[in-house]
């Protein structure tokens, strides 16, 4: 699989999410069609999504950049892995990363926190997002690795 710098060179219309991510899990990269969630310090919609078949999609979660409460932990990440999600990218925090680091899976987040979220049923799935000035819609394509995260309207060209 090509790195995001190589993909960026081959796909000049791709956009980069302007965040510094930390990668957790045994996989250091992820790629696939995007499924979107917007939520703030409540991972109810995340938990719903990962319980469904992922079909190789990447779950992109706009948590508003909050590092106060984790939008995934080991149980949610394991459910995503077990249900065929390609990975998770979180504009927010993760927790239980020492356990996630043992999974054959990739979670990219802005940082970590020990705090769990409340489950209040807040948030929306399948919504268009604007992340650091980059528009992302359900079904766009995402590629991420230790260099960053790219978004493309079309599948990434690899040659």
C-alpha cells in the first residue's frame, strides 16, 4: 500500500486534514470509503456504528477536537475491528490505548484521555463534515498513515 505522501503526489486533487494525529493499534495505516459521525463528548452514535458491518469503511468522527472525553476505547475499537471496519479517525480523543495497541487495527486520534463519555444519544451519522476547512461527505475516500490523513472524492489512484 502506498504511503500518503505517494498518494498525495498521484492524487493532486486530494485534500489533507490539517491535524496532527497519533496512531494506535498494530496497523499504522488505514484506507477506505468514509462513514461520518459528528458528536461532542458523547460516543452513542459511534457505538451504534461500530456494531454494524463496516464493509471496509473508515469511521471518521468529528468530536470537535475535544480531548476531555474519549470517543473510543478498547471495547468500541474491538467491536469496529470485529465488524469489518478499516479503522477509525477521530477529531478528538481515544482511551485504553495500551489495549488498542494490541489489536490488528488502526485508530487515529488527536490524543488520549482516561475519561469515558456519557451516553446521552447525542450526535448524528452520515452527515457532511467540514474539518479544518476540508469538506468531507459520506462515501468520500480516506487514506491515513503516520504522515497524515488524505480525503478524496474519488478512489485514490495508485499508479
